[in-house]
């Protein structure tokens, strides 16, 4: 069987004949099917990924010279180095913040415990002043004081200290010629601190120089003259 003779797509040229018979009319033997190459699908372009006969994409670095490749590698290395440095800085800041928060929490807990012991330390101090700190009670008291000192508790407040309202609490106030400025002349209750934190202010009596005495108070302290001094003795007698 032969196809109808046709010309080219423009209608001219020699006719094309295609014999698709499976049996050879001359010999009567079966014909072998002719191998044909698969035609590319519609819209497919050779060389593109996902199409028959496509080649794998080439590395952009293969299209440039060695100097350009070195520049790209150097830029990539600089970016990775900057990322690592930034990550390291963030980790260091995080570790410092965690350590600072841990230390603050520790001081808060220790301070709360030591605050509850201040009353006991006051009793020990009064017993020592009265001479009653003896025997086993003395050993226990000294052991407790050593433990509190080891935890960082510091006792402050001495007679003659310059008055500081940040660490002193004034319970009494007077004037004296023996001081040059506000001075703690009596310690009624010592103060305690833990590091920079004041657990209890020292309670003191404060004296100021007499020259700072208000004018009204100075006049009140002056002796008043007797208005009857100019009268005759007999009149005063009467």
C-alpha cells in the first residue's frame, strides 16, 4: 500500500512515497519495523532540564575565568566568616546575661535568708556587750557569725562615722561643738549589707555643729535678763 503522492508543504517538488506494508510483496516475508527516533514533545526545547536529550545545567563558575572564580570564593568566605563572628558574639552576650541573672538570683536568695538572721545577730551583740556570751552559747554565736561573713554579710556603723542618709537612719538629732559636720555620735543598731545591697541601714544618733543651730533656737537658749534688776532693793524686797 502506498500513500497518495504529495509534494512539499508548499505543493511543489517530487512526490514522497512511504511503504508501510508489513509483508514484503516480492518475497512474502514479514518486514522488521523500522527504528525511529522519538520526536521531541511539543514545546520542548533540547538542552533544557526536564526535556528529552536535555543536558545538566552548567555551574556558573564554569563560564568565568579563574580570577572571577577566586573573587566569588573570597566573597563567599567573607560572608561565612561574618556569620560565624556574629553567632559567636550572640553566644558570648547570651552567656554573660545568663551568668548575670544567675548571680542576681543567688544574691536575692542569700539576702532573704540573711535578713531573717539579723535579729539573732542583734541578740548576740547585746549578749556580748552585757558579758553574757560564754560557754557553748559563745561557740554557737561565733560559728553563726563566721557563716554569715562567709556568705558575704558585712556589718557597718561605727561611732564617729560621717552621717550618710543612704546607709544611716537618724533616730536622734542634736547639736554639738565637738563635731565639724553631721556625725553619727551613737550607734543604736548596726547596719548590714550584702555586696552593694543594703539589707538594713544603721540606726544612729546624729550631731551637727552648733554654728548650724537655727537662729530661733539660739535665741531660745540665751539667758534672759531680769527686768527687775534696776529697781531699788527695798522695792524688790516688797
